[in-house]
C-alpha cells in the first residue's frame, strides 16, 4: 500500500491534491514549473474520499532549478 499526502498551501494547482509519499518521510519535494515545491509533514490528518485518511503536508518553500 502506498502512503498518501494531502498538500496544503503553495501553488493553487497543487493545493488540495493528494500525492504518493515515496519514500515516506518528514518532507516532500514536488517537481513543479521549473523548480521544486517543499512540503513538511504536519500532525493533522483528513479523509480524502477514495484515498481514505491521509496525512496533511504544509507548503513551506519553493526552490528553483539552476539552468
């Protein structure tokens, strides 16, 4: 079974989406529009319909990819 995270905050097109956590950990680094959006695990959980109960990850920063 894959662990899932609910993203809160950050870019509007990512906020509220559920993503797999690979590997499970305290932080997520999501590639997005030429950079990375960074999310940290919270102690909160929400029910997300078909995904069931998921951990909420809160956006905390963006980093750019050097060209």
